[in-house]
């Protein structure tokens, strides 16, 4: 899957970080929840936008891999990554 580093943004609601993956010349909108960043990437509660984005960028390789696997399993035009996506079963 081809991916592009589209500029991530903290959602206005502060409930997640929006980013995109490019797949077959179209962009798939993705969101990873703040709860996921707190649970699996050591983001402290009530973090600033700058800290949220740093945590996202630091974990981007793993985040991207999970997003790609989710898209392969269930093709969609938009996905949301939650703690359940990162839990080992």
C-alpha cells in the first residue's frame, strides 16, 4: 500500500488526530482517538496540541501499520483507530 505523510491535525473536538493514507491514488481519511494515544503511546491526559502531534509522529510507523491492516481487512473511505485496534488478542 502506498502511503503519504499528509499533515496530521488535532480535531477541533480534541477527541483525536486526523491524518490520511494514500491508496491507489485516493486519500483515505483516518482518525486515531486521543484515548488510543493515551493507552498505547504514553500520551499524558490533557496534553497540548503540540504534545499530541509529537506523540502521534513518534508512533506513526505503528499507527500507519495498524491503519493499513484495518483497511486491508475492511476497505473503507474513512477509518477510526481505537484502543481495540491496538489490543493484542
